């Protein structure tokens, strides 16, 4: 299940995606208010997103945050991985944090592992194939 922290990160990124490239940085207070994210949480989330290279931050009176790449080049999967880590539900199918299961007799024929690998692949396909631009367009179409 997606954590509240990931939902907040996605909301903040989708809010920032409304600003065209080259716009003035958006103050954290505005992001928190418009994306409905508690400021304390947002501070930590934005720091993680900045360290991952998804956003830029600027200090000072006219400071704030903006996306580091065009909105069609940032996927929902990237954002979730920054906040949550691997998309896999079990470590034995993770591509980035693989660990064998302690109680598995034969990984190659494990029905649970095979099913979870399919779940991981489909989840990654959908989330990595959905950019901030796609998500905002879907949001507008639903309105």
C-alpha cells in the first residue's frame, strides 16, 4: 500500500508540474497549502526529492522549488522509489534491493515469487510509463 509520505510527494510533484520550465521557484508554503501537505512532512520530502535530483531548490527571498527536468521526463515510479524504495512487494523479486527469502526452498519454482515478480513488472510498467505530464492530463480530463 502506498504510504501517506508517497502520496504527499506525488501531490507536491504534481503541483510543481503545473509550473512551466523557467518559472520562478515556488515557495514551500505555497506548495504545502495548494497540495494539502503538512509543512513539516513536506520539508523532509522535498529534501529527499532534491537529493535524488528530481527538483531544484533556491534560497532567499525569491527562493523555492522547481522541477529539475521537463514533466514528461519524470515518472510516478521515480518519485515513489525515492520515497519508498523498491516497488517489489517481496525482496526476492526486487531489482534494486534483492535479498533471498529465508524460508524458500527453491526460488526458481516458488509460486509466490513468480506471482510477485509479475506484480512488480506490471506495477513498474504502469508507474514508470506514467509521467507527471500524463498524470496531470488525466487529472484535467477527470475534472
